[in-house]
C-alpha cells in the first residue's frame, strides 16, 4: 500500500471514530501525516471554492486540548475564509507539545515536534502551491511556546508568529536564522503562564519560563528593531517596533487583568484572532 493511500485510510478511520459533535462542529476532515514512525493527526480547513490559497496558518492548541478544540475556540476558519488562507490545526502527542521546557510528555519522550511541524508545512505548501514567505504560526499556551520554538529553530519556514499566553522556557535556546515578525499577547492576570515569568505548572509538570517582556525584548534584538513605542489601548497597552530588519515588526499586547484564555470580543477588550490575522496579512498574507 502506498504511503499516500495509507495516510488516506488512517484519516478516514480517524473520521469514523471521531465523536459526532466534533465532526459536525468544525466541518473539516481530519488528516494524518506519518512522521518519526508515528501517525500524527491534524485538521485542515480549506475555504470553500478556494483554488489558489495565498497563505498557510498553523494554529497550535494548548495543553490538554486538541486541534478541534483550538479551531472552535479561536474561530480561525472565519478569518482564513476572509484572507484566502488554509489553516491546519495539528494535534500534539498526549495533548501537548515538545516545546523545549522539558515538562511535557513529548518533551520527555524526545518527540521532534519541530520536525513534525516542519514536515507538515512542507506537505501543505507543496500540495497547495503556497509560495515561500506566506507561512504563519499562532498558538495558545503550550501551543504558543511551540510556535515560538518553531520560529527560533526554523525561521527559514516561518514568516510571522502570534504566540498567546506563552513565553519561552528559560533553558530554550533561540537563535533564529533570519528575522521573524512577532505579535505576542499576554494577560497580566495569567495564573498558568506568569506574566512576569518564573515557575509554571502545565500538563506534565512544572517548568520555569521567562517574563513575557523578556521574550519580546529578545525578538526586538533578534530582528534589529528601532526603539519600541508604548501606547495605551482599551483594556491594556501596546508596545510596538516597526521597520525592523527584513520588513518585520515586533508587537507586544498586554491585556490588563486578563487570565489564561484566548482573548476574543466581547469577553475581552482585545481580539487575538482578528489582530493576529491582520498582523499576518501585513507580513505577506
């Protein structure tokens, strides 16, 4: 049996075993990719009638979540339809990611999630004819940590990232091979990933992370940005540096008194779905 047929059969089997409420809630078929000797799954949204997508977004779920759940919570299909993008919602092993902090099961097992996501990008950009420079990654919590790690290690594949409620493990190296545009979003009342850094406990155990501003400062340095400008916004503040190297920008949105959740209106004064989509569109989308 060919590898392509094997993947198709696996995806169909996954569909038939999927709870009915999930299959109907999203409307997109689950798919599979064999990587590292394991079958990895993801949900792919392709806007109806779209023949030539002009971008790919990877949207990574948080710990204890799934790709289906991330699709529902972020409503990213809607902005993908507006911009002509396809969106992949991959599933992490044991509902988490090997993001480098060492706390998760896939981290302890030595899972190569950077490799998996890179292979997924390669498959989808080839399959849908997406040009280089039009690959974007966002994620919530553990998914945000993973989005940042992917950009740190495979900046050649990623144009812009939008990590939400996440920073970077204190021992995770980050030396991107080229500038990456970054929009980071974090709430000051986040009880899981502390805004000011320090010890956090997620799925799998405890780890130590840098402060949200520390991560942003590193990107400002990596991207050789001019001095950042701070401006107030409804419910928080915005730190932005425009005109960084290679046309990148670095933006940090702080939401006052917001906890550990993906912010969307009307629950929050800031909409991470709309803002990240606008940010991606401004950087090649």
